[in-house]
């Protein structure tokens, strides 16, 4: 799905019940706001700066550990908060 639009990616992840992880911070900030204003639900949007894969995985694991109980549904998460 590399060639589809951001919205198509977000719609797919929402239908599949999967959170989306993206480096496209600026666009997904707007998409998350638009979806919230339109009362549309998603399985979670996680944004990150482009960082080395190992660090990305460490931060994702910290994020998932913190949100294990309440889940990621309709959450917009900045991965830099999990340094």
C-alpha cells in the first residue's frame, strides 16, 4: 500500500483495527484533527520523527506498554514522548 494516499492508509488501518505508525507528522496531525471533528474513529495514530529502527522499536514498546490497558483507539500519540 505504499502508493496509496494518507487517507486511504488511515481508512484501511481503521477498518482493520490497526494503529498506524508514520513519519508523516505534519499531514497526520491534520488528519487526526479532521477525523476527531468528524467523529470518525480510528485504531490509533502514532507519529514519529525519522529515527533509527532500533530506537523506533524501543519507543513503540514503551508506548504499547503504557497504553496496554486503555488501548490506542482514537488516540494520537507523539512517539518522542517515549524517549
